[in-house]
C-alpha cells in the first residue's frame, strides 16, 4: 500500500510543486497586493483566503500536468524509463488518467472560488497543459513555447488576485525562461544537445537582463533586487556551462534540475522588483523545501 501511495506521489513530481506556488506568489506581488494600499488596519493583508486558494489551485494544476504528461508518455516510458510508476505497473494507466483529471478539476475550481478572472485563467492554463502533454512537447519550436506559456499563465494566475491583470507583460519572462529549460531537457536521455544549450544560454541572458531592468520599470530599489538576481544567475549558469562542456545525459539532467528549482529564485527576484525584500525572502523559503523533495522524488 505504501509503495502505491509513493507511486502516485512520484507522478505529481513533489519537488516541482513549490515552484508553482512561487509563480503565484510572485504574481500576487506583481499585482500590487502587498503594497501599502492593499494593507488593512494594523497591517493585516487583505483577503489572505484568495492567496491560499490560488496557491492551492496552481499546485493541483501543476500536479495534474505532470501526471497527465506521464499518461501520454507511457508507451515511450516503457522503453526509455520503465522504472516510472505507470510503465512499471505500480499505477494503472486508467487510474493515472482519473487521478490527473481530478487534480485538474480541483485546481480550476479553487481558482474560480478565488474569482472569475482567476478561474478563467486557470481554465486556459488547463487547456495549455493538455495541449503540451498531448501534442506540444513533440514539436521542435512549439513545445518549448507551449511549456513557457503554461508558466506565464501561472504567473498571471497570481497577478489576477485583485481582479485585473495589471503589468501582464511580465509573464513573458517565465515564458522565455521555461522555453530555455525545455530546450535543455531534450538531451536528458541521449545527450548531444549542445546547440540547444547554446540557445538556452541566450534565453537565460535575456531573462537576467529583463529581471535587472524590472526595478527601474517599477520604481523600486535596484540594489534590493540585485542579491536575488545574482543568486539566480549562479544557480542556473554554472550547471548550464558544465552541461555544455561535458554534454552527457547526467549533466543535462542536473542543468534541467537546477533550472526547475531556480524558478523559485527567479520568482523571488520578480516579486522584490514590485514589492518588498521580505516578500522575496518568503518566496525563497520554498527553495529548501524543493531541494529536500528533489532528493526523495525525481524532478524530471
């Protein structure tokens, strides 16, 4: 029984779930939710229930996405990754379909509970997830873009907390970043993806420059954002260089793992660019949780 439960947990990629929560928290910060105008008497933050609903929504939606991804990939995984829960027989295919569908339904319901705009974004996000799982990931150009779009919509889910989309253009940053990680991941099994890593390096550079410019755009202190941006740069660039120099599946996996976990740091940097240092620190607290879970469960 315990092994079956662990099999279902493995399907949801627990180490990745804090990164989804970080996206939403960053979006909430970008919306201006944590600004002085959104604080009630005695410093209480208005409508914390909305924050909890959107965090719950994104966790369920992300979990649904990775479960259904394995559902669509089960034939390929029988050959390349037979140890995974579905091809190994630990979780029956039909049960995995039901499990993933339930997770997605719950995630969308939580978002609608937070607000109609949030619910509409969650519904579009659910469709984008299904599109990636079924079709998008097999396309050379559209796949990375589709995966990036999912993360961008996730950020918009957080931005929607106040009932509008405010600076929605910031969602382009996670779209570009996740597209880079998706390109790197194409060499996880066989290696030999130096061209993809080169393009990922270009996209990483665009992301870093964009995040550095955000405080200037929002009128916040650049020096407060700088430590978060530097930490993000160190975490993603070092494993990327190693994967390029020694283009082995193991190094590529480590570069992908670093990229996924570092989403939390990117989100912290984005949040600080629109709010306060303590909001970034709060988001960073998700990082040790993600790292701990990555030692127990696969990230990719």
